[in-house]
């Protein structure tokens, strides 16, 4: 994992004649015992200790935490439904939100709330399908749920896909067939297709995790080295210096390394922003689209629960292209006062209106990611319902073409009230959205894709961010709204049908401050 986190695709690096510049340090904390397994009641405590050790040693460093250790889910709540928080996943959510935790001998997690927080960025593996593998690997993966603590809301959970397909270098496997087609989910990856619908979509993204191969008679499945991810091998073990890995572990290490590059390139970006950028840069492969052809919202949700938002792209995350521009807002909202909604933020972004108007009926895409960290409810009784698990919830919406700002505010107040009362639908489900406002609200990273005409998008330059219920609202005495709740709003406009310069007009408009209107009151 260390070699993958540092070098990424080591095979490509070894073939290149260009020098490789490493963008960060590598630290390692060992949490697995030399023999046997840890007591499952101590998973949260061990993880918290592993986080604190490097922070105590070098507190000034910005870090990305990568963990590829998982367990059958749920581990500490027998009878709980799939996707529901556990002590381990709640501990990760609290640590990501900048809090400390205390764990009793019987595994009960206590969240130690602190006004002085330092948010953390975590990458966690989705967990691997165990042997024996099956020819119908997609069905097997859909039946194997993401492992604990991969259901945590505030982390990026990484699954595995594969582009490894060539067996020609291994003569003893020449007549064998790769199990997964090019660009498909890796046979080793788990999904959240089986989660109860109210819980978070996991994984968030997928990355290279290797492939398996079937024998000519399709009776045996094996894992040839040629279909594994090439990486470094510990010199403490002696022998060769290189080895291969498969599964969600190498995928998690690679995406964690990508986040370190982003941290280095944009040191002012919050962990919430880096998380959003990684997911915003992801795209589904053609094979993934082929495997999930349905057009119903539930079909779309199942695609996300299998593949996340696809394979992240380092260059796309680092830079806007001419025909795709990304706008980023980092802000703080004060959700509640005395048990009522307190603020709504209206962002007038520097839309390329003239260019969009000229494109007319040509199709464009608007991708929006709203990333924020929630604080888990200190009482485990609140973990059984998503509205009571999170300290607060945030939502986004865009202004309709004929809607005034006051009409937008009034409409969103009604939507927030309906969601607070847990009655649906949460919003009118426009077919222009990939997931729609009822489905994209799982977890604490809300992503959706709007597809429509450029002329229509030109009239939608206002994006609203507003709060919905959480336990801060339900328990005013413990409401931390006065301290503010951070969020990152990441907006990407793409013109897949036409080559057009969207970047320049936005860059010119962004030379002045982006206006934001904070609306208070009910």
C-alpha cells in the first residue's frame, strides 16, 4: 500500500524516463497485532490512537488518513440493518469532524465535543469479497455489503474497478479469460446495493483493484499476478523488491495518494473540499454504463451504490479544462437558532451566460457536490434513523428559470419543513437530475448531475444551500450552530456535445468576489 500511495501506477513509473516528484511524506501506524485479531470492541479506540500518534509527533502537518482494515458489518450492533452506523464508523465520523473520542472497555464510544476542531480527511476501503470467487461476480458483489466502517458518512469509501485484462505475459494462464471486462467493477469489490435506502451511498469512488481469471472450462477462478496492481514489497521480508496486490486495499491507497497531490497543489482547500473534488472528478467507464442501463431513479441509485461516482481523475481534479469549468465555494453556515432554521445561503456564481446562450439547445451538464462533515449523535439511540444520527443536514437546490430570489427562498423553506417532518416527497423530482432531490441526500456528501439545454442553464445561476433537521435542532441545549458548520460547494459545467471555451468567461467574471446572500429567519 505504501508503494501505491507514493508512486501510483508503479508499472508506468518504471517505464517512464521522467523523474518522479513525490508530493508528500509517508507515515505509517500499525494497528493489527502480530498474531491473531484485535478485539472488535477496540476497533474504534485503536483507530483513534492511530490517528493521534502522528498528530502528536508532528502536529503542523496536513494529513490524509488511509485505512484498508475492515470487518463484517455491522460488527458491534447485532440485528442492526445494513448501512446503519456502528461504534467504529461513528468514531471515524467524529474524528473526521475534528472531534476526539473515548471508548470504554465494553466498546461504547463517547464523543468528546470540542470547540477547537481540526477536520480530517479519511479514505477507507469498502472491503473485499472473500474466496471462492464466482463467474457472476457482479451479482456476488451486489450481495456482499460494504464492510464496517466503510458506511461512515464523513469518509471517502473506495471500491475497486479494473482495467487489467492482459494475460499474455503469464504463459501458464494464456488460455484463461479475465473475469471482469475492461472497465468493470473488480471481482473483489463490495457494494452498498443491499443497504437500506436511507443510508449513505457507498463506495464513493472506485479505482484499480486488479482482476481475476477463469480457466478454459470455466470451473476454476484464480488471481494471476499479471492481473494484479504492481507495487513495492517490504525489504524486511527479503527476496524480490516488487509484488502485486488486488482488492480494495490498493484502490484506497491510490486514491489517498491522489488526495495528497491535491493537498499539495491547493494547500488552502479544506478536507471537505478535497473530498468533494475527488468525487467530482470521477466518471463511470463505458462498461459501467453498459452494465447499468436503466433510466429510473432507482436504477441510477443502484449504479452509485455499486460504482460510486466512478473512477476519479487526478488531472480533472487539479484543473479545469476549456470545455469544463469547476467553481468552488468554501463557506460556513449557522443552521439553527432555538430549534428553528436560522440561515440560508444563496450563491450567485459567475455563470458563462453569454456562451451558454449562444449554445442554445445544445446539451450541457451541471455537476454539483455539497460536502460537509456531521457530528454523530452522542446517544446511540439516535443512530437508527438518519435524521437523528447527524448533528445537522444541508441541502442544495438551484433557482428555476422563471423564479425570483424570494420565490426560491419560500420554496426551499417549504421543502426544509417537509423534510424536518419526515414526510415526502422532499422535493419535486425533476427528470433533469440524475438522482433527484429525494435520493441524493444520503450521507454528508450530496452529488447530482443536471442535464439540459445550455439556454436553460443560463437562467439558473443561483445555487442555494440550506439546513434541514438534525440533533442540534432537536436538542437546542447542545446546539453548536453559533460556532458555524463548514461546507464546500463544488460546481462543474461541461459541454460534452460542443467544443466551446467555458473557462475564460468564468475566469474573467471570477476576478471579482463571488456574491453570497445570507438569508436568516424561518
